[in-house]
């Protein structure tokens, strides 16, 4: 239904767990990555109303209910629904660094040079350092060379859109290391902690807000208060799996039957699911049409003002 449901292999993971066809739609929108607030953009959360917005954790549920978004429902992160990983043996004291990444529609003003310099300062405490870049950043040879010239291996988990193997490959990458780090509390860090890796927050701040917190300093101050046990300055070389369980919503994970019930995936619920999918399509089309109309009106108004200014028409 919504594009977000096709990201990071989330939908096929849930479908396989529930024992249904991987192409079956979800009756709403699914949170696609760890979020310290609502679980997504407010516009996305409102879009499926009155149908559900499925969030990961109690943190997200509290934020949604506090914002009056009563259609939010917690199911835990899709990561939790994958089959158990195979046995693995990672090299001792091997570090996987996952810096904050850009994505297809937004390029984050990330300073990889500063981040690489910071990693170099602690690299001697590890047997090897690998840097995982999102494909959008990985495709730029300048970004790769920034880390490779310091002896760090650079990898990527690939595209997030309609990639049925993304989380499986991400998990395999994490399992090849004993430690994980990021310069910002984010999804990959919590995945690593959930697998039992020893993780910490380290490196220069990075922001994702274009206006409110462009530098990331406000978020850095928040995460220092929220996750003092994960800060490098407090790091005791210990694992923090409970932090990951809380942030990924482990206690909200559903059984296969409960997930089928929640997602309307039982045979006797198919008509209801199809009706919800159709209503969602109508709302989305109406929303897009309204947006295009507003943009056209704004553009038309600008063109008229430009024409009047150019020819001094009153």
C-alpha cells in the first residue's frame, strides 16, 4: 500500500513469519526505522487514518498517543520476526561503524572526513574496522576513499527499496563483528546490540533536520541523557541487549496467529483487507491531487507576480 511498507524487506519478513504470501498488503503503514518520537513523519502517520500506523516500541506508542494519534499500534520491529541467525564466529575485537546515512530523497550534510578522523583515534583498540555506508553514500568514490585511505574496509548492505534480502544481509554483516558503533542513535546500532554485539555512540554530531537541528547537537544532547550507558566515554566493553529490546519493542512482538489477526491476513478477512487497501489508495490519490493543486496554485501565483513585476502591471 504505502511505499514505506516495501523498505528494508520488512513486509516479506512479516509475511513469511505469519505463513502468508509475501505480496500480501498491510492494512496501514509500518514504521520503517528506529525513531525517537512518533515513529515517522506526522504526515505519514496521519495518512492511513483511521487504519493503523504500526510502530515498533512503547516509546513510539507513548509519543503517538500523546499527539492524539490513537490509531497507532505497536507490533515490534520486523527485525524481531526473522528466523534465528546461523552460528557465527567473528574476529576478536572487530568493529563495524555505521555512520548516519543520507537516503534517496535527502542528502544529509554528513562530514565523513571528520568521522573518519574520529574513528582513526580509536582504531588501535580494535583488530579491524569496517565502515558500512548506505548505498547512496557508498556509490560516491570520494566517500569510500575517505575511509579506505586510513585502512578501513568499506561495505554496504545494498538498496533498501524492494530488496527482500536487506535485513538478512545487514544481520550477516553485523554478525561478522564483535563491536558496533555510530555517531547517532539509529536502527543499525540497536540491531547490533540485539545480536549481542558490544556497542557505543561515538563521533561528531550529525543532523537530519534541515532547520531545527541541522548540526545534530540537540539530538546529541538528548541521546547523551537518554543513553549514557552507550556513550564512548562511559563504555565498559559490555553488551547492552536490553536497551535494544526496549527500542525495538521486543515485548510487543506478536505470535504468527496474532500477527495474521492484526494484519487481516486470515482467509475470512481478505475482503476487509482489500477494502482497506482500496480506501487507502483513494485517500492517497486525493492527498496527492490536493498537493499537486496547491503546488500549481503557488506556482501560478508566483508566475503572475513575476509577470506583473516584470511589466509593472498593477
